[in-house]
């Protein structure tokens, strides 16, 4: 490769710079934290301060600009902020459900503020998000409801492997519901609020959906192949928690005898090195290669849907289409 060509990460950073309105989204998000009950301000502020790629609001703004939005309207700012607030609420609840003590190198909100107040601040943020979405039209309200229902269903389906029969297919269903639903909502709202045709809205939504599945699969792969420094938490949590992650399901499907222990309840003390040993076995394995191929196939689907949507849209702005392609490539580059 030409060494002067920008990496996918650099192209992703440049894509973000093309939507400076992300700062305004952040301001809308912060404005919703107001409450005279201090923890309802402090806990969301803490989670926000842990940082993050803000991929969902970025997607909303980039999709709108790619479809020809000349400016980022207050409606787009509201929905981009609303989607990030929903995401923040799910993270607060998810860390409690997963009993995951660390997020982005720092104590998870529930570790710092306790479970009751963290649960409540998730509820607080979800309600604030609905306040923002409900300012918009019925379609946005309906699609937001649908995405939130899928988030909850996806999380409810994610039971440990010893309690229920899981498969590669159920793992994909979980990824579609718990992660892709919000990506789809972001792309849908952008297309809908930009006045795109029904076909373009459908194809942009499909783009968001496939990109979301790819993102979740990449997260599942990184849980095995990455390190604590990069992940911001211990690797191997999906193995420790016996989750139906795509890697675990492909490992079980491969017929490996070592994988069978995934079917026992989490927290057993008879084989304390299981996670470490599994990580060593899985890194650079065929299972990981297969998971990478599957994630890439969803990224490819995202690319195709983006192309179909933007080709059939009269006001398409190619520069922003390229920035959305950079988002897809950035996701995949995390695997290299
Ligand atoms: C993170 O998965 C979790 C999700 C993407 C969805 C969580 C959904 C809920 C908790 C349902 C509640 C819904 C609402 C609307 C409040 P992960 O554990 O794989 O990711 P992580 O590594 O970031 O923890
Ligand atoms: Mg989690």
C-alpha cells in the first residue's frame, strides 16, 4: 500500500471533521441532563466524560449530508442527540446486567454510583430521549419505539449458553436487535428527515442495519483478539460470561472439545485458567478468521445498500458518501 495514503482511522477522523455540528449534538445532550436531583446530572455527565466515538450521532449527520441536506437542521440535532441518549441509557443498564465493572478504563457507572441510582439515571436518559424524539413526526416516534423494543429484546435474548440452545443464527439475531437497531434508526431518521424517497429510506435503513451487525461482530472478535489497553476492559469477558457472541457460537459449531466448557454456568472455579487458555487458542484461529469473514460480509452488505441508496437519490453529495465508506472501513480496520 502507498505509505502516504491515509489510514482508515485517519479517514474516519476526517469524516468526523466534516460534521462539526457534532459539537451542537453534544450541547443538546448535555442540556437534557438538567435536574435538581444531583445524581441524575452527575451520572450521565460521568458516562459522557468517559468518551466514545459518538458513532450513532455521526452516522445520523453524515447520512443526512450524504443525501443532500444543505445544513444540519435542529430536528437532525435533536434526533442525533436522542439516539445517543438511548445508547447511553443502554450502556448504564448493560453494565449492571453484565456485572461489568470497567468501561473505558474507568469504573462503570454502577460501580461508582451504585446500581439503584445508575438504573434510574438510565431511565432518566431514556425519558429525555423520548422527549427529543417526540418533538418530531409520527414515523420517527414509531421507528424509535421499534428500535428501543428491539434493544430490550436483543438484551433479553442474550442468555448464557448453559440456559438455552444458541446458534450462529441466534447470535446474529441478537446483534441485529441489540446493536443494529440503533444504527438503523440513525440512518432511517437521517433519510426520512432529509425528505428522501421511500426506496432511499429503505436502502439507507438497510445500510445502518448491516453496519450495526458488522460493528457488533467486530466487538465480539476484539473481545478475543485485542488487549486491555485497547479495549478499556479485560479481554475474554464473553468467554467468562458464556455469552452467545459470534466467536463463541462459531467455536462451538467447529466441534472443538475445548469449546464445550462454554456450555457450563459462568463463575465455576474448577478451571480458573479457562479464559486465558481459550484466548490463546482462539487468537489467530480458523474460528476468528471465520468470524472476520462474516463481519466483512455484513460490511460489504452495508456498502452495497449505501451505494444503492445514494445512486437512486437525486441530491446525493459524493463527498459525504465517501465519508460513510470511511466509517465502514474504519470498523473493519479495527480487525487488522
Ligand atoms: C452492549 O452490548 C449492549 C447493548 C448494545 C444493548 C443493551 C440493551 C439494554 C440494556 C436494554 C435496555 C434498553 C433501553 C432502551 C434502556 P455488549 O455487552 O456486547 O457491549 P459492551 O462491551 O459495550 O458492554
Ligand atoms: Mg456489556
